[in-house]
C-alpha cells in the first residue's frame, strides 16, 4: 500500500471573494462555506473566523482540530464511513494543506476552571509555545445547532461540518504543484536486509470506554468503537482518514485531535526509521480501553495473538488514551505481549496528582519495565488578558478574555497521548 501525500504550504489565510489557493495564500469565501455547512438541517447557523499564529487571541471550547485533506479524484474517498461510503484509505494520492488547520468550536460546553479538561486554542503567551497549534493559521468554524436537536446529534453535525470544510478547502489544491511530496510505503525492498531487522508493531488505544459513547460517534471508519476488539490497521490508514477523534467538549481529556491522527508522531517516526532500514515497521493494532475485566483480558489476548501470529512482531510500542483505567488496560496488554516473547515499550502520561513518582503510572508489572513518560499533566500557567476572543457561545467571551490560570490539559495541543507533547516530568 503506497500513499503519496502532496503538501501545499499555507502561510497566509484570509477571507476573500472566492475560495482559492495561490502560492502560499489561501483565500476563503465565507458564503461558499456557509452554503456547504448549512446543508445540514440540524444546524440553524454557522460562523467563521480566522486566527493567525502569534495573535493575542483565545478560542474555545475546541471540539476538534483537523488538517485539510482531500483524495485526488480516482484515488479513493474522503473520510469513508462518515462523508462517503466505506472504502479502504491509505493508498493513492492525497492533498494536504500544511501550516493551517480547521478548528471547530463546541457551543455546548462551558469552561469549568483550571481543574477542568476543556480545550482552549491559545495563540500567544505562556503555554502556547508547548502546542504545535499556536504556530498554525486557523480557520475557526462555529456551528450552532437548532435548540430541539439532541446533544449527540448536534455533535454529529459539528463533526460533519468540520470534515466537509476541511475537504472543501483541500480541494483547491488539486491541480497545483505541491511544495513537497511525502511517500509512505512499507514495501519490503531489500528483503534480505530487512530479515535482520527487528519487526515493530505499534499498538494504540483510540478511545476509553469508561463512559458510554454516543451511538452516532464516528471514530474508526465511522464506527463508534463500542465492543471493538483489537484490529489490524495499515499505518497509512491512520494518516489518510480512517480515524477521527472522538467527540470533544466536556470529555476532551479522553480525546486527541484528528490533526494528530493525520500527523501521528509515532507512526511517522517508525516510518522514518523503517525507510532508513533501522527497523522493520510491520503494522499497527487499534484497540480501546474497556470497562469490564473480562473484556480487558480478551482484548489483551487477541492483540498479542495478532502481533505474534499475524505480524510476527519482535517488539511493540504502546500508547493509551485518557487516564486511570486506560493506563492499566495498556499495561496488562503489554504484559500479555511480553509473555509471548514480544518486547514492549509503553508511553504514559503524568497521573501523579500528588507530584510523587510513585503515583505516576498507576501500574507496576515487572515485565513492563520500559516506560516513556510524558509529564506536565498539572503544569499551570498564568495567562494574560487577550485582545480578541473567538467563542462557541456568547457567555464564554468574557470568561476567556480575562487573565486566568490554565493547565496543560486546558491548552489545546499540549497534552497528547500519542507522542506529540513537549513537556516531560523530572523527579527531584
């Protein structure tokens, strides 16, 4: 499976009379986007704003962040299972607008304080330097659902609006010479060399079912992952629209932005090392954190079977999503890999509310002894008043504008379960 990712750099973003990409300038027609989004009968209105890197601006509450991407006509479908019929992605040619994002706000969430987990887009000031998103240009989409629309259906409408806008913008790059091209192909060229390399699989939780998920949530090819057992996924599928983030809003601590599925740090790093012939990247396994012990044991067994018999893996890298039980789920699954001879590394996030190293991981299995620790969970910043606020609802405007304390969990893009975070923990 070969994926050609055509990158089109966007350094300037502004509203104009037509939506068009010229050199690194993207002009956007609000009225075109309005007609596109308002095709959904669940919405009563939509607003669009532009926020630039370095602006004294704060936006929230973030529902999702997406890099605009579209398949070259004849090479596949966009976000199958959501915007289009089911079809395998990860092959052919995809166009991406690099340097910008479509950021969707959720009108149905309020900021609950420094201990809350609601996400804010912080474009300047303390904390912003720890998020990749502060360096991007953002087209902000603020959909407003009709009052009678049920919450989960409103979120479904927000998701569709975000993806439709992303695809529409990226379509303007079709036919334009890209600024760069990235090729993703696991084909075993030089197989005799690769026989000597360790076979590596990446195992990732994409959702934590500690809370009931909406039936219409769309995560894996449109499936909400309820009852999901471990499944093999080609690395290219991660990068090409098979996965989108769970619904954001009040439970954002348990989700990661779609942007980091499209630009997955671990998948990309394993690809780089595979291409340098440092290792043999053989695939990925998608799983979820579950609520019942029986399901946890079954998932651990099934995942280790897939890695051992399906991929013949020598080693595995694990990430979880959320905190608490997902840490334990991941560690138990890693232990099941170790028991069949597959060496493991697990990546965890800081769970030590008391600041003690002994509280950090929430598990202690002697077999799972290679741990990459991303800290900063309770890092706090005193952020200043900002000149501009873009909010999902009017009640948030003054709350977001004023000086306040924000945590690493609050600032969108700082806490990341998939390897993109820039904070680490140090034991003194």
